[in-house]
């Protein structure tokens, strides 16, 4: 509701345009009537009805038509802009608040709470991973999920990752699930920082084991942590250039994206990255075009890898049932830990 004044102003401007349209229409009608009254009367041809004056016969008739058309287009644009301003946060953030959902942690995971720098309490699930080997050497994914739902909608994904030997810390941003607050771009970045701090200070996970994992909207907070905290690497699944580019794509090129406030500018931020990067993208992603993920990849410094999941969509995973997906993720984490030689492009 913080944009209500702006929306109200746009609505008032639309009403003013409507008034101008009404006045223009009335003027055009009056002009036509005046012309009809002042025109010399002539007898119609034999058998024809009375002559009817046409709007284009009146002085300025076509100008009035063009004026009305411009006013209508202006009103349509203003109303569309008002809708974007009013519903933008709903488009960007679609949280599901508790207690909706199944809140029993998956097998092997535990529920935990932690606090942000600005004092909000957040909730998450921690799973140390499964399988043989030393648990203290497993890669840990700091999982920043997408714009919708909460952690309960990622329980299956958490189980799949843990079963393949990944430690996973899956948490809810402010305003999602059981976490306090209201979502926003800066807030999401603070939340991801707090999750990293919880892993290092409370779980005693070495930063060299932490791989920031961002999916869709979560790419931005994951990238933020990789820029400001010590981490082993970064995974961006379903990466987009920025919110404006996504809106432009969804609105089929209409220039209303110029007025979007939320930035989530991955394309600009990724240029400063100093850790290895893996970009993963589904070939059938209809939300974020493949070209946007490629642009983010091309802007990033090396070392970096790109994995295209054939047949994968956007969703909560490019293709979570695909072994190629998990294998590419495992190889990347091994390279981040120095257990495999570096690669430029994989998958």
C-alpha cells in the first residue's frame, strides 16, 4: 500500500484525461451542430432522404478524432502504469505464510531459527547431508529459493540434494513461511547474509564448503552473499538479467518496464564476482528466456560454467528429476573444493 499515493495520482490524471476527452467530444459535437445550423439548406435530390452533416465536414473534425484517440491511448497507458505500481510487489514476491504447509522437517533435517541484522526472526531447515565420508567435508548449499511459496514447497528438493551428499540450509525470506517481516529486495539480501552467518557461527560450517545456490528470484540474494561473504562458489539456476528485463519479456516489449522499482540487477552485479560460477537453465523455460541466462553468464568473470538442462522449465528446478542436473551440481562443487580440475563450460 506504500504506492497508493502514486496510484491515486495516476488515477486522478486518468480522470482529468477522461474529462478532457469528454470536453473534446462535446466541442466536436457542438462544432458539427453549429456547422449544420449555419450551412445553407439545399433540397436533396429527388427520392433521397434529408442530408446528414458528417463530423469530418466540420472545421477541426479530424483534429478532434485524433485528439480523442491520443487521450484514449494516454488513459490506457496511465492505467497500465497504475496497475504495475500497485501490483509490482505481488508480481515479484508471492509468499505463502505459515501455518499453511506441512511444517514437519524432512527426514534427517531439523528446524531452526536465526535473526537478521535488522532484528527479524527467520526460519529454515538444516540438513547435514547423507552418505559415506566425513560430514565435515561435504559441500553445503546455502539455498535461496524462488519468489513463491515457502520452505515446505521445497521439501522434496531438499531430500534429493541431501540424499546425493549435499548439506543443505534451506530458509525462508522475511514475509515467507514462519519468517517475520515483509519481503523486499534489500531485505532478501540481508536475510541471505544472516543465513550465511548462521551456518558459519552457529553450525560451524567452514566458508570454503559453502556454495551459494540461488533459484530464480533467489539468484540475487545468493549472488549478494557471494560478493560480500567468503564462499566457495555460486550457482544461479534460472538466472535473469534484472526484473525490468523479465517484465519487458512478459509484456511483449511494452516500455512499461521502465517504471519498475525492484531492480534485482544480476547482470550488473555478477561482473564483480570473484568465486567460481555455475549457471543452470532449462531449455523450455517460458518465464526467463535462455538469452537472459546467457547474458548473465557472459558478463561474469572466469572461472564459470554453463549447464543447459534439455527439456527443463522454470519452476522450482530446471529439471529436479534429471540426474544430469545433480551430476553437474556435484562436479561443480567438487571443483570449488579443488577435487576436480576447473572447467570453462560443462553440461
